[in-house]
């Protein structure tokens, strides 16, 4: 059996964490730091803010030809429409607060 330990400190790892639950984000960040994988960590807790970030800086997603610029622009546009559709409608809790008799 081949077992090789890799020293991750020699690699520059960039991580974009998009998580709205603060407890999940904290656990993820602690785990990444414990395993020395949080060299450069950006945490975003809002969907619209994440889309803004990806529109402004998505070069890291173009590396290795995994995604194309056209695909990313289409995906961000689609997700922004989804976000707006949800944002512009009342939340069920609003019905509870204002319309529940």
C-alpha cells in the first residue's frame, strides 16, 4: 500500500466559501485551518454578494479549462434571475407575522 503525506503548506490554496449558516461556516473554516488548507479563504454569507463576487473575479474558475467565460456569465445571469424571483416575493414568515389570524 502506498501512503504519501503531502505538505499542503507548500501549495497556495484559494477557497471561496459561500455559506449562509454561521455555524456551518465556522465548522468548515476550523476544519480547513486544522488541515492547513485555508491559505487564502474568502467567506461570503449572502447569495447576491456571492454572485457579485463571481462577476467581478472569476479567473480562478477559468483555470484548467473547467469552465468557460460564456458558461460563467450565463450561470451567474440565471442565478441572479432565480435570486430576484425569490427576493421579490413574500416569505412564508411574513404571512405568519402580518396575515395570520
